[in-house]
C-alpha cells in the first residue's frame, strides 16, 4: 500500500510539473545526491533476545550514473530504548537494576541500545513513469559494518561498580561486518522541489562480542552471531544534476527550452 502511494504521488507531481512538455520525455541524468535519512527497524532472531525496536538517523551520499545505476555510502547512528537482556547486575544488586552508590543510596540505572553502522551500496533505478526517467523503483545491495552495545544511564551518582571502565564488563559491545539490501522508491525532481526516498531495508550483521570477559556470566561470549534488522527507511535529499547521459561537454544541458 505504501509503495503504491509513492508511485501515485510521483506520477501526479510529474504530470503537474511537465504539463507544458508532456510530449517530451526527460533525459537520463548523472546526479549527485546528498541527504538525511531516518529508519525504524525491528530486530530478529538472536538480536531480538537483547533489544526491541530500534531507530537509525543517518547521512547519505549517492551518485546516479546516466544509465540509472547508482552507488552510495551511508553512515547511521543506531539507538533504541528497549533492552530485553536483563539480570546483568543480579549478583551485585537487590533487584537487578538498583545499585548502591558511594553514599549508600540506591541509584536507578536505565538501559538503552546504542550503536552505529556504515555501508556501501550499489544498485539500479527502474523508471515507473516516462515523464521522469530519473525516478522510480530503487533496488540496492551492499556491504558494511555494524556495532551495538548496551548504554547505562543514571543520575549524578558515583557508582564504583561501573566507574573506571568497569561498565565494559556489562555493556555487551558487539560488532562485525554486515550486508544490506534495500527496495523502495526514489524520486529526483527535475525542478528540485521534492527529492525523497522511501522503502524497505534489511541488514544482516555477522558479529561477535568484543569484550574478553562478561562480569555477570564470569566467562567470555565466543558465539558467532547473526544480528538481523528489518524495517522502513525514508529520507530527503538535495540533488545536483549533471548533463544528460551521452551528452558532450558544452552541449545544451537544460531540460526545458
């Protein structure tokens, strides 16, 4: 339903902006894209045992070649507020979440997901309207890097249990290479009024714990993990369009006369 909606929006905007030139077809263009994206993901499998839903906010740089092949690089922060893995402090606290500070008072600790990822992608734009050959169905795949951990937040208390690097025995720092896929809709507006991207992405991290010892389990986590995320990605972009595909330098490059 969402994908069909974006197709209809694209067709409508293309018709409105091209009312005076409907007999003409737009040229394929070399285009540089720079933008900001937001994603909402659901963890799957072993990652779902540790975290709930997560979010990403990122910066994206892409280059669309004249034949609609596209290469891109994206850097994202990863964050969430649902940490399912608990019991880490059971051996040093009364209820697993409250620790005694240096003054003998209980300090409540809140747990969050934090991390980041980057990836290079390559794919193709398949036009869905003859009025705009530079927009349409975008399918990409790529390789990158994923990292996530548990972040501890507490009020201004001094907690010897987590100070001086002791938090590293509990934070479950995990990272490794990943592969990513995306299918969705990308619009590049001839008049630079509305450039956006929206679609479905999935990420598969081949990760491993990077801590040599977990204090609560009293052993190292040596498992090879398959961390899976799937969700929706949207973004807005600035497009810098070059000359049409096949045009020589100095040749007329305008869309409209």
